[in-house]
């Protein structure tokens, strides 16, 4: 169920209220804004940048643009948490090519992440080639322009999140990797985890990510200011390549183009598949995304597996033990480095203790019987941790990370049987309205609560109205105003972006949408087993009830699969065939992936002599009709019709 836009007077953006002004002033008076070391480190080593800071794709459309972020000059306005404003300045105002130390260079704020370049004997070792090909290519071009043209000899993916691998085809070609001209290193489990996150749950994560990263918000003091993790997310062409070398155990070393690298495995921390590594020649430690200049997400609001805060802390401690006596520089896949052993170790130690404090205190209170919501209200960081700028909640928050730790150990259910079998939001909303005297009565009381600044409860109660009566304009307008004030107060950029994007959807509805689909680069890099998993997730079980379809698939190299839809599930059995298939398909693996992902069709492949079908060709058509298509921009701020 989608919502129609509100009338112009109700849809207008509102200024910060006096309550919000007071809340943000309290932040300003409680934190050490006189400490400017972060700004000094963010500027250090600057060499060159683009002017204007705009990256475009073929055809001229901008995929990344900081040209509209000039409003960040000066003091924080009332509509932005002053601590978050500081982080926004650090991210957006320090972009370009930076020298970490001679031989190590970073491209910063060309995307949400950094791309690091290590100068080898003959070429570049690229660490984390950003989210889009356009952004990584622009960064590499700038480095070659300033430092001399060098080929890329290797790519290192630190972990399985798209902002660290999806721009790979901007720095290498798929053919270079397939022909082993360029090495691609990644941690154990990288392929499985990167594709399971970005394909199996890709559509819902991407939709929620539009809220988290503020993609639909206009830059400005009442709109988008930062992602916290970086200046902004590039929205260009993505790709994927298979690694040529997998790092599996701590202590492994590689020498690439004359550069020795020592690896430490850090799985199950910030990402399910992740590693950090040390460069003895530079006395430099790359901490991947295990450390950054903020409190990270133990659970990310865009949706992902809950992370292990204790393992996260322990892995930082292992890094200190392994490399702390040798390092002189610590750098990472986001933000700016720290120079000097003493400074770096102090930083690593407090980042370690940040995650351990949240973990330990959550379980302490859980063992007293408190629920995750009750615990989240009680825990705040002590000043010894919380007054360090690099521990502030610009991305993660103590409040939602505490709830994540609880869920990691105890699940979403709090033990209260009243919460064991809840109604869905739309049905609960209807009953709340009936109990509370109807929508108009609730809005009237919520208006009084809004005036008192009780924004959290107003948001909760008005959500019931909107879920039950999505076209109630006064409820939607007041809920939007409420979320807006919560956004203005948020120190966390994802929280600000979620609140402001929710207000945007309530006021203006959902922008034009399209159907989620993979691209050519993803198809080329995706292993067949991951494709079959993606197909199984798209299979509409109720539609498949009573169907029994079986296919023999013959790929290059005499690789056989038995693909079946039976018992309402899809299975693909490698190395098998069935004696009674509905049809047999002889096809190249890449063409089959392109066919199943909707990048081509069977008639074209047959005409090109790339597909040979024996048996009942109509069975292939029948199978295709059993798969759901996912709408990219589904509603978040209103109930959806149930899909059976």
C-alpha cells in the first residue's frame, strides 16, 4: 500500500524546535570541541583532489558529488547535532589523494570508503577499490597523474562488504583477473559472504540502505550532511571478480611485487569474512574496518547478521599483541590514519575496550533480567571512552548496539509471553485506534506531546495510526515532523538519515521504482552455487505447490547439475542428472547465469547457438513463471499487503 503525497503546507520541512535546540546545545557543552587533532590528521599528507569534487558515469550523470556540501563551513546549525556536524566536516572537507607514508597513499572521500595504494616494485597494490567503478577509476587516475603511471598488479579485498569490492572493475578488468595477470586476494569465506549479503537479501538491504545512507535526501542543514562512515556513498556501476588467492589463517604472509604482507584473520567481527594486515617495510598496520573514527555497528540498521562485539574486541587485542610492538602507523578502510606508536596503541586500546564495555555491560544487565530495551536505556559510555572523538556514535550507537548484543545471545524474544505472538503492524494499529478513541483523538493527544518534546512516544503512537490509516494526513504530517526533530538531534548519521528519510516518505510518498536485478559484472563473478541460492530465494513457494519440474544442466567442462523444483523448493545437485528430465539444457555457465538473472532470454541464446534444449522447452517457461520479482523501493512507512 503506497501513500499519496501530502498537501504542500503539511509537507514542508520544519525548523528545529526549542526542545531540539536545547538538546543539541547540551551536546556542545558536554564534549571537548577544543580538541582538533582529528582535523590535523585528516589534513596531513594531502597531495591533490578533483575540482569540483564530482564523479560522473558515461553520459554525464553524477555518481558521486560533494560540490553541494559547502554549507558545512562554520558552526553547527540548530538542525544538526554539533558532534555529527564535526564528523561531517571531517569527512566531506578532506577529499583527494593523501600520502600516508612514502609508498602508501590513500584516496579519501571519493566514496564512503578509502582506497589505499601501495607502491610495489613495478605497480600498484590496490586495497579496497570502493563501491563503484567510476569512483575507483577516478581515484586511480588521480594517483597516476600525481605519482606517475603504474599498472595495477594486485587487489586486496579486506572484507565482504560492497563498498570494499564492488568498484573492482574500475581498476582492473575481468579478463586480467581470469588470465592471472592481476592477483586478487581476499579472506576465507569472502565469496560466500559477499554474495549472500548482496544477492540473497540484496533487495531488502538496498532499500533499507537508501534510508541509512540518505540517498534520497538533498544536502543541506535540514537534510543530508554525512553517512558518518564517510562523506557519501557513490551510486555508480558495480562488479565482482573471483579472488585468485584466499587468505585462511593468521600468520600467513605474501610477498607481492616486492612488498611483504603479514595477515591476521578477523572473521565474525565487523564482517563475517574479514582480515587485517601489516606491512613490515612501512611499519604500517591496515586495520580494515575493525577500527574507525567512531563507534561502529554491532548491528547495522540497513540489515545484516548481528556481529560479535566480544570477538571484535578480542581481534583488536590480537592485533595489538601481534603488531603493536612494531607499528608506527595505523590506517584503515575508512577515515584518516594515526601516526606514532604511542598514539596508535592508545587508539587501538580504547577501540578494543569500547566494544568490550558494550558487550559486558549488556550481559551484566541481561543476567539481572532486564530486556534489551530496558538495557539500552541504562547503558552509556564512561567518559574515559565516550569523550574520545573516535568512540562517538556517528555510525553505530550505544543504544542499538546494546540491543544487538542482547539479540546475539538471547534472540529477539524478551521472555515475556505477551510478546511471543504479536499482531502485524497494520492489524495492531487498527486495534490501538479502536482502544484509544480513533485516529483524530490520538493525533490531538500526540500534538500536545509533540509540543512537550516527547518525540519518541509520539513517533511510536502515531506509527499505529499510519499503519492503520495510511491516508490520514494529519497523522502522517505530525509523524513526519516528529521524525524530523529526532533526526536533527541524532549524533548517528544513519539514525539522522533514517528519521529524515521516513519523514520524506510520509510527506511525499515513494519515488519512482524499478525491479531489483543483478548486473553483468555480478553475473560474471557469481559462482553457480550462489546463483542457485538466489534462485531458491526468489521461488514463490505457494505458486510452486503441486509442481514437479526437473532439468539436466550441462555446462562447459562436462559439469552436470540436476535442477529440481519439488516440494515447493528449488534444489540444484552438482554432479548429478535425472533419468526423466522435463528438459535438458546445454549452455555455457555464464550464459545460464545471464539467462536466470534476466540479462538475456532463451530465444536470443538459441538464435546465437548458445543454448541447446532437448525435451519440453515449455517447462523452462513454466519454471520462469514461478519466480518473484522484487520491487526496489517498497514502502517502509506504511503497511504492505500480505503476499502469500
